[in-house]
C-alpha cells in the first residue's frame, strides 16, 4: 500500500480509536465510582460493637438491700441519737448474734445496746452526709463513748470503714411490732479471754448481789459476765450499773430483747 494511503488510513481511523478509548475510560471511571459509593455505604452500615467496660472491683461481697420503708417513716423518725459509731467484721462474721441468728458482715445490720432487736434505723455520717438503713440484730459496742457498731457493708456504704469511727445520727424509723414497752434488761461486764477470770468476777458479784442471776456469756472475743436482776427491769439494771463499777471492766446496761 502506498505511503500516502497508509497515512490517510491512519488519519481516518484516529477519531474512532479515540472515541473508543474515551468511552472505555468513562465506563471504568463510572464503575470505580460505583464501587467506591457501595464501599462507603457499606462502611457506614456496618458498626463494630464497642467492647464492654471492665467490671469494677468490689472490696466486699454484694450486700443485701436495706429494709424497705414507707416514705412517711423515712421523713419522721420516732427517736434520734447522736454519737460515735464504729464497725465490726471478723472475728464476729459467721458467729451467732444476740438475736440468735448468724451475723453476716455483708448484710445491712448493726449492733446497739438498748434498742429492741429488729428495730430499723437510718444512720447518717455527719461528716459525709451519707446515710444507710440498717436493722438492729446484735448488742454492742462495748467500748466507752460509742453508741453503734455497723456491719462492715454498712460502714463501707457511709464512709466509716476506712476511718474506723465516725460521728453519726441514728434515726429510729420502725420498731418491731412485738417489742415490749418496758423490755428486759441486764448489766454486762467484761471482757475476759479466759473462763477462769470471768468465773472469779461472777463469784464475787454473787456475794454482793445475791438476788442477781450472774451468768457467763461467751462472746466472739472472750467471756462476759451478765447480772440479770429480778424482773429484769431497767430501773434495777440502772441501780446495779451505778454501784457495780468493778476494776475488771466497764458495766453496761444492755437490753436482752
């Protein structure tokens, strides 16, 4: 073929080839855009779930809930008391309490010397303003200047656990329905780590108070001596506690029921 014709053929075919190339480029560009759009939409629809937060560590076993009370009882306490509260756990945990039941340091309970067993009270830490509702299930504390022993869980709830003691207000919210108005009382003296020392005090007190029924009371931390006057009246217990101030220990008036 002559060079002129070859040149003419190339010139004539150039626009067609160019058009085909342009159409192909346009097709692949559109396909690529569609893929990007589909990929973008898919990315927006698929959301990986966030990992759950790590569990919080608890320094004690979960405590049972506080006793439920009607709103009016929470607002109008029947009586109040202000003083120093402490808390108790081991070695009292799993030991038998004054109410005859096993003491659980993780329950919302407390020990008080004179409130009827089963009384429901609200305890407020006057420094932190934190409050907790507990049930009186035990007797104590037998330490001068203290009015209440909280369970370990209750002490943690209102910020007494680390400090050991705190000034609190006790509001009586509900008395047990079967609580006697006068109650049954005794005088408790001790504590002794040996039964022999407790018996010596018991024998001496029996000579001084022949009408009193003196018994040994084995506590979680040792032996106590209890004087139970005739009739177990509060007045008789007060009289004995005023007179009987033995060097062996403090004399406390304690409610038995």
